[in-house]
């Protein structure tokens, strides 16, 4: 049998937080009847691979409350309402979290972080020839450290589990496999 779509009957906020809203969605299906589903409504997200001229990736070691551990990841965060585009948000996050900036930013791709319970998108970018423009001071609840990692070590760190953040791995997958940016011709 061919799969059929579910139809939403109603949706209301069950719980609201500063980061996401939890919706109760009442849906119906021709063969399965009516059911409640719970959906996290979060803004779109961004992440960005800051790549220095020497081949180092500017990464963040950050405390993550969900796993009560530090992760090694690329800078990223939410697209704020005042951001004119996901690319702008990615650049803003990169500067805020690392102090590095670039004028050469390209979009690599986008993914649904967890379509079973979320409707948002995470956009991945590459920033080439990054340069340090300011010193970073951890603010608010974030506990971070800027870490320089040679690009040649990234694949091994993913394979070994040293890098386990799924959205960071997605960004590197776009860069290395699925949507690598075109090589630029060097001016003579």
C-alpha cells in the first residue's frame, strides 16, 4: 500500500520556552485514526566552518547541558528575527563565538535537524581565509574555548568520536562529500 499523509486537525502550544515552543498537534490518518503528536517549534539554525589560510579550522569546545559534557563543534546558533539571512546569522555567530571573521562565505547546504519532532532547518556555511578581529569573552550561560584544528585531522576526529555533534558532522559532510565549493582559479 502507498503511504498516506496525515492531516492536521489542530495545533496549540503545550509549553513555551525562550528557545522553543512545544506544540500538541492533533492529526488524523485514513487508516490510523486520530492521534496527538508533540512538535518542537524552534527557529532555523546555522553553523559555519571557519577555515584559516593555513588550513586550520576554528572550532569551539563548548559545554552542552543536554549531555553534561564538552563537545567540539563549529560555531553556530539560531537565526534571530533581526538577521536578514541565514548567512548573516552564521557570520554573526562565528564572530561572537570565535572572534574570527571573513568576507568569503559560501553556503554548503541545509538539513532538517530532526524531522520526527522538529520543523526547522539548519543551514551550513564555509568561511574561507578567516582572520581574528576581536577577542572572545564567554557571556551568559555559555562555557566555551576556541580551538584550532588542522583540517587534515577532521575526518579522523569524526571517525574516532572526538567530534560527535551531528550538525557539525553534517557541515563537514557537505564540505567534503556532497556539496564542496568549486575550486577557485588563482590569479597569475
